[in-house]
C-alpha cells in the first residue's frame, strides 16, 4: 500500500481548499470591508493556516479572484476551439458574454451587483482585477497568431489583445455589462468611424 494519493484527487482537494478560502474571504470582505479583515482572520474562518492561505494566494487581493488561471485557459480555448465560420472577435465576445451570464447564474443578479459595487469601491481590488486580465495578454496574442498561421503576434494582434482585455474592467465598472460588451465589440469589429457617423447622424435629427 502507499500513502500517495492519485494526482486527480490531490488536485481536486487543492482546488476545493482554494475555493473555500476564496469564498470565506469574499464573504468576510463584503460584510466588514476589504481593509478590515486580516489574513489571519480569513485563515481561522476557513480552518486553515495563514501559510496555507499564502500557498494558494500570493497577496490579499488575489483572495477575491480564485479563477485567474482558469479564466486564461477558457479565454484561449474560446479562440482555439471556436466553431467553423466563427471569427476570433465573435468567439471572444461570446466568451465574455458567457462569463457575465455564469456569474449571474451562480450568484444571482442582486448578489452579482453587490459584488461588482464592492469591487469597484475598493481601489486595491479594482486595480488588481485590471492587472489580472492584462496578464493574459501574451497567451491571447500567441493563440490568435497561431490560429492565423503566424509564428509570432503582429503589432495589430498585440493591440487587439490589449484592447479586448482592457474591456473586461470597463464591463465590471458598469451595471449594463452586456450593453458595454456589445458597444465594445462593435467598435473592435467595425472601427470607430461608423460609430462616429451614426452618432453624428442621430444628433443632426
């Protein structure tokens, strides 16, 4: 016999511990405020040691975002595994739309609004969230380049990747998340000129 657990079980236990710590921390932050809760208090409430907390989350802000790597993998998969005939822009738009919908389905619309308000009212978390999405820039640019048969991202691909990732913090800052997504991807798909012309025509009426 051996005391070594199968890799799949160990990974599942680690993921469950990580999610529990994040869930406990988030509820405490929502109830008392981000700055009023210590790592020691989170560890005690989650029934783990502070060392375990830091093993899963390198800094306090990361406690609120427990799916950073998973989000990167889902984003890249949205590009690589899109259906035949679906553009890269549409695939990423569908990914973002699904992420917004999943958040509402999991927590409910009211809870999602409360969380977003808390996120936007906490500068440290708002800044961390923006940086978190931008950390996926290289992975997204490389995936797009590969899908287009290129050995490396072009300047246009890098600009597009930066723009599309910076859209997520903007979405988080607005109550009309799907409306912001729709506007952002229209601009990315068609450019600014048609939007400017449409607004000018509307103002002239």
